[in-house]
C-alpha cells in the first residue's frame, strides 16, 4: 500500500496534482498497489483528488477522524468510519487551552462543516456554517438540531502570537492524553482529535481490514501530523520540503512536493515490481 499525505506532499504548492503524479498513481493501482490518501483535510475538500482514488475509492480525512468513500466525485462522498471527538472532551480541551494560552481562538469541524468563533481568522476555503463562542458551538444544544447530531471530528485552535511549534508543545502539555494534538499548518494552528486518533491509527485499522502489514506500507508526509504514520509504516519518506521532525521520523527522503517527490518513489516501486514479475 502507498499511504500519502496531500498538502505539501502529493499536491504541489498551487494545490494541483501534476500529470506525472496522476500517471504514477494510475500505474501503482495497475501494478496491484493500493493507494490511500491520508490527510488532515475534511472530506468536502477532497475534490482535487477524487478522480484519482481508483479501485477502493477510500480516503482517510481529518487526521484519521474519518474514512470517506469518494466514489461519485466532489460533493457526493459518504462517511464509512467516524472516530469522533466527544463533546465533553472537546469542551475540556477548550477550557485548558484558554487557560494555558490566552488569546487562543477556536473552530469546530463537524461532519457537516466548519463552525468557528468570531475572532478565529479566515484560514480556510469556505465561510463558517455558524459563528459563536466555542462553548456554544460545542453545547449539547448548539441552536440547530441538525448540527447537534453531527459528530465533532476535530477542534482547531489558533494563536496570533505564539510560534507554531511552541504552541504545539504548550498545548500537548496542557491537554495530555485527553485528546490528540498535532499541526499541519505553518502558522500556529493546532488540530485536535479524539484520544488515540491519528493518521497512523486509522491507517492501521484500514490495513488490518485488508490483511496488509505495516511492512507492506510505504508512507509519505511533510508535517508533524504525518509523524506517527511515517513511524508506523515499514518504509516512509519525508518530502524535501518537510519539517525537521518529519525528516527525523522517516526512514527515507525524497525530493520536494513541487518536484513530484511522491511520483519519483512510486515510479521506482512500480518498475521494481514489473522487473520481479517479468
């Protein structure tokens, strides 16, 4: 199996999938290698790759909070597995971060869309479904019965002054094992999921269902939210543009995303399989 992150990894900086990468993904599937996209993106942002999921059609979204079937293209995805952040735990996270890092603003990612506080900056591709204090967004009755039934996939926390890694370290100390805290943005934007929920743990579940061992997985990533996945996979590659901690966690390194680093490795894997089978 190929397990690859999207932003900063498979996608170029302009968020496109190069022709070379499209060809490499198709060649992998033709050679009998499953490809899983494993991303922090929500399902509704997967249109950029929905045409390239091939056979199984599945992707891991929200840093492991959801497994999504992308068959049918943009806007028609369905949730296959949800690993939610319980409301009480999310409220506890908000309380602890407000105390540990005053000035933090929050957003709540539910299966149906993004909701955020008034002070949360416009960091995303879309307007919010609703704007209110995080405590209201996470209330048992947030004001909309449809929203109330939508599981929380993650809480996003932004700080306007702290450095990104400084905020990550501070938040992990404040939250402990009550939730999983990571980041994929160059800014001080944290992504907080349920305890034990990560790209790695959900990928492990998907692999177990298919009888695929960690040794049979080749993973790619560039940011701290990829570290667990790269450490779990039998073979892993940090991108040439990767965070230093990602480079340290991976077993190998490829060229940058803008130079089609994932395609470079896939082409080599496919060529080796063809040689073995010839």
